[in-house]
């Protein structure tokens, strides 16, 4: 049933509303200012409790379980600058006498998230009565019906009911704490104020006030903001009519999300195709090197000699974590200043990689393009290489200047795939000892910076850097605009979801496991050329097993991200699905010691790992 309650004021919080000054009440009687401001022993006690909770969270993460962050951090989903709702408020007539109505709102960043529809429950409605001294913003009271108040003053207990209040007079958090003190199950905040430039369906984000983070963490009920139109509809439905007018119950649940993300499937196909083709390039380069050393036919072209092949050593593997971690922390604090520099380097590297990939097919397509041409200040160059460089630089320049446009992801993916292919072509493992150490350290690097960094930095360093937010953006109450993401990603927009956004995959999730898959293909080809290759006990090649393992591991990462609605460190799934099958198959074939030392090095398929300069 709808109840109208009003009691003397209880307390208020600092006001951030544009509607006017905050309602003042006897705050010091029950909630001293020092507590709300965080300057008393109670604050320190709460901090100690949070530190204990962090230790417990660490143990949970080490056990492989997923913890839930405090507050409903669903973020903002924008469509042409308009904030989209993420919460359904469904009004159901009591006893089924009438038609149900669905309203769309935006849940606050503090407090719990609304449950899924299957787990939602029906609750009675309660309305905070408008104080007599305040002027009403709506006049639906021809019948003397009291209208919803602003919820800034204390109300009588409404245990288990959903409280409906109006926006204005005090902060959103103040209204939430009043509702929580009254034992409400949820709070609906209707927008009763409409600017001339605002839309009837506009929603607003309700965030925590600066300095009151501890108070926000203790909020136990969801708060949902309703637009001007839905607020008016809800008030009209709650007005008493004739005897046939229904009494309403309400249930609040999360807006349904699509069961599958087709953008992730496209990324999966692109990543698998890049690893497959990159492994082929690596094996072809190794074959050309072998022919060149033997003095046989098939001399490598100028394109093959343009970039020397680099074999990774133990120094590279152990230095990876230190260099990557220092770079990540540097970007976390200074990404707003370095993002343009990173974009320039990315565009240049992507253009050079793309031109290298396009030059060979162009040269083979026509004898004219295979001839050389004199370029001023650069000397002679193959026409195919010259044309490919102009095309690649043009595409990179278009991406750089138009990278914020909705279609720029196509060019970014072209540059990213080209970078990955060039890396897989020119960088290689000499033995499984190096790749085991490097991939294991990379996995722990991902786990630490994704799961454990919030315990030390109070923010997810990896996610903040990948999305371009960084420390400064995450701690800014009114950012100038959306952050610019790092370009070293495979990006595909979500086209089948109201959430919008994009599915992402870091280039390291392609290159690092891809180097292992390329090692497997080179090992298979080298094994077929050795005398007595047919006497091996297990005839299964390394490459098909590892290629399958990569595809399965990436698919598992996508499935987990879909289930938990959160991005996952892909290496946690990719490394076990590729490295473990390699070791098991090598043991079954009796080649573990040989591959650990490096078959390719010992067989003349490449330079010794220890002889490669860092």
C-alpha cells in the first residue's frame, strides 16, 4: 500500500544540488560532523575494518574466487551524449487488477546494484510527504492528495517498502541515508525539475560526495533516478481514483543484457587468425634463413632483411615484468600527458608494419611494381614498397586525426593486426625454457595488476590505464570529457547491446601466446626435416595442439567475461591452455630435454639464444 509519512528532521548532508540550499537538521545529535568528514577515531576504526576486508579479499582472489566491489559501479552508458538507464522499475497492480507499467531509471554509483529480474521481489510503495512549508513543483492535488516530498527530512519507518521522493533541496546521498534510516528496501528519486534545454527523458548520474567515501560504502539499499516523464507517470499512477483504481507494488531489477556479445566472437576470430598467420610467417622466415645459410635457392628478399630477427633470452623474460610494471605505473599517473605521444608512436609503428605486409603481395602482383624507383633524399626503393608505404602512412594519418570517430576502430584494428604479425614474424623463442619463464611471469603480471592492484592503489591500475582513465581521471569529480583509450588494442564496438561500448583485446594477449604457437610450428617443420623423424613415438604435431589450445583459452576468457559482466585477463586462460599442452606433448614424445635446451638452436635453425645481444 502507498503510505505517506512525515516526522521531524533527522539530519542532512552537504548539498550539491542546484535546486537550492540544503535543509538543515540536528545533524550533530546522531551523526557528528567529524564522522561525516572523516576526522575522528570512528573514521580510523572504519579504515581498519576496510584494511581487514582488503586482506580477506586478497585471500579470496588467491583462491580463484571473484569478489564484489563496494558500490554499484556500472558506470555511464552514453548514446549521443544522453545517459542511458540501466535499471527497470516495474509497477505491478496488487491482485492483478490492471496493467503493469515499466519505468527506466539510472542506479546510483553508491549502494548495491539491483538484482537480476529472476531474483527481484515485489515491495509495497511508500511516499515521503512534502512538508507544508515547501512549495510544490507539481500540482496534482485537486483532490487534496499529498505529493511526494524531497526526502531530506526524517520519515517514519517504512520497513521493506520502496520509498519515493523528489529531487532537490539536499544531496542525493542525504536522501539515501534518510531512506536507509527508515529501513526502506530501495529509494526512487523522481526528477521534478526540468530545465528548458533538458529532455523529458533525461537521466542523471548519482555519485558519492567527495570526502564521504566511507559513508557511501555503508549504503545498503539501491537508489534509482527517474526522468521527468517517468516521475510524472509514477505520480499519476499513485494518485487515488475511483474504487476500481489498483493499489501498486513495485520491483526493481537490472535492465536485461544480451546473452552473447558478437563483438567478442569477432575479436576471437581476428585473434586466432592473426596467431595462425603470424606463426606461418615465422616458419617461412626460419626456412629462408636456413636456405641462406646453406647457400641454396630461395634467397630472402630485401623486405625479409629489413628488420633483423630477435630471439628472446632469459634476460628479456626476467626484465619483462620490471619494465612493464614501471611503464604501467608511469602511465597510470601521467597517461593524460603521454597519450598523444603513444598515439604517434603507435601510428608510426602500425604504418611501417602495414607497409611491410602489403609490399610483398604488391610486388608479386605485377612485374612493374617489383622494379626500383629513385626517391629524393631516400635513394632507391622498390615501387611496391614505396606505394605500400604511402598507403599505410595515409591510413595511419587518417586514424590519428579521426580516431575518436565511430568508424575509426576499423583502421585501428588494421594497424594492430599488422603490428602483431610483424612481431610474430621478427621475434621468436629459442627454447621452451625462455617461453615458460616469460609466459608464467606475464600471467602473474596480469593477475597482480588486474586483481590485486586495487588493494594497493585503491583503483584497478590495469583497467584504468587500458581505458585511458588513469589516476587523475578516476579522481576527478567533473572530467572535461570521456577518456581516450590506449591504442594498442583490438577493438570492436558492441552492436547488439543497449550498453554500447566496445569489446577489447590487448595486443599482448595475441603476441605472447602467439610466439609460443609460432615456436611450435617451427619445431614441427624442423622435426620433419630431421633424419629419423618418423620414429617419434607420438605423431601429433605441436602446432595443431597449441593452435587449438589458444582458440579454446581465448573462448574461455570470453565466456567468463560474459558470465561475470567484467573484463578478464586473457593470459590467465591462454597460458595454461597453450603452455601445459606443449609440455605434456613434449614429454609424451620424449623431447622435453631437447626442446628445453632448444632444438632449433642446436639443429642450426637459428642462432644460439645465449649469443643474441640484448
